[in-house]
C-alpha cells in the first residue's frame, strides 16, 4: 500500500520546504494543502502532475475521504501543512482517522513560522544571561487554552515568547503579559508573513506595539515576539556564549589556558 505523507511546507518562501518534503511532493499523485496559508505556486512548482485539493473549505471527513481514495487508487498522497505540521496543524485528528482506516502515514517536519520570524528579525531567541527558554503559545480564541497555560500564567516565567494566532487580539495579549514578568519597557516585535515577499516587521515595546499593529492594519498571518532578547541589537550583548569562547574547552576544541 502507498503511504500518506504529512509534510511541513515551511513558512511561505517556496525554498524553505525541506529537500525531503520537496522530493515527496514531486512524487505525489494527490496533494491536499491548506490554501489559506500555503502558496499555490509551491504546489504547482513541486507537484505539477498532482490532483490538488484546497483543504481550507473542506471538513475533516472530506479531507480523510480524499486521502483514502488516493491511497486506494495506489497513488502517493501528500497532506501539505503550513510551517511545521506539529504546531497548530490539527494533524492529530487526521492521523487518528487514518489509524481507524488502517492507512499508514509519515510526518515530514517543516520550518515553523517562529523561526522564519526570528530570521527576519536577525534575532537569536536564546541569549546567555537573558533567556534560555522559548515558549510557543497563543491567546485563547475559538480554541480554548488550559487555564494553567493562560498567557497571564505563562508571563510569570519571563522567557522569550513567540505568540501564534493572536495578532488580532494584540490589546489583550499586552494586557495579559503586563500581569506577569514583562513591563511596558519589554521589547516586542510583530512579523507579518515572515519569508513572503510582502513580509512586514514592526518593532517596539509592550507600551506601543498594539498601536503599531493597529496602524499597520495587521490582523492575521503574523507572530508576536516578546522578551528581553530583542533588546540585544540595540543595547549590545550582556554575555557571549561559551561555545566559541577561546578559553572554553569542549569535545571539538581545546581552550587556551591563560
Ligand atoms: N503550522 C504553522 C502554524 C499554523 S497556525 C507553523 O508552524 O508556522 C497559523 C498561525 O501561524 C498564523 O495565525 C500566524 O500566527 C502563524 N504564521 C503562519 N505562517 C506565518 C508567517 N509566514 N509569518 C508570520 N506568522 C505566520
């Protein structure tokens, strides 16, 4: 039996799909992709022969039926997701349906938009003595978030935050963050359509980022990044990493003893 591949398409730039993902897409007879976020061009260029479904107007039953029909016909089926399929990808329910039908599948990871946004900002998200933790999260919308993971609670930690699916509620995001370890002086950035030709970057602090988002009329397809790491480029680094420190030895290099 042919296998189904769930593939991460990456954040937008067609060159940011993995080599493996692109190869499998090229071998696909059927492609089901999320048209609201994945570029149609990416599908056309990698899989010109495939029968293509846009899942944005389909139900779980319909996408499962399209996958099952493809598999029964002996065709390679690709379910293409934006970014990485494991982050807000709603793949678990699809895989559960395939388990029920006895259809085998594999998941091929992709570049999640958090990393495309960090790249756009030319920003390391983990800096020594500033933050060594990155939290990928969201504000609750139609999808509920467990109470212990509310932004208010998470904000107690003070780590670097990358907030998905929430830019339309930026006012509430800021309110909740200010109830935790962040202050109005904490740097914040919003990256709209990271890695697409119309990418937009807004930079500010928790005091002014909401106003900037409203002025730019950004209401979707954007990430909010928050944390003191974002200050590094303006204010310089607090500390360098030990990895490249000339006095630090590790498995691949002997440090200089002074
Ligand atoms: N699986 C995807 C996320 C899907 S949820 C991933 O790994 O990136 C959709 C949300 O992801 C959007 O609301 C937005 O917050 C974010 N997103 C997806 N692509 C983006 C991009 N190119 N730039 C900025 N944010 C993006």
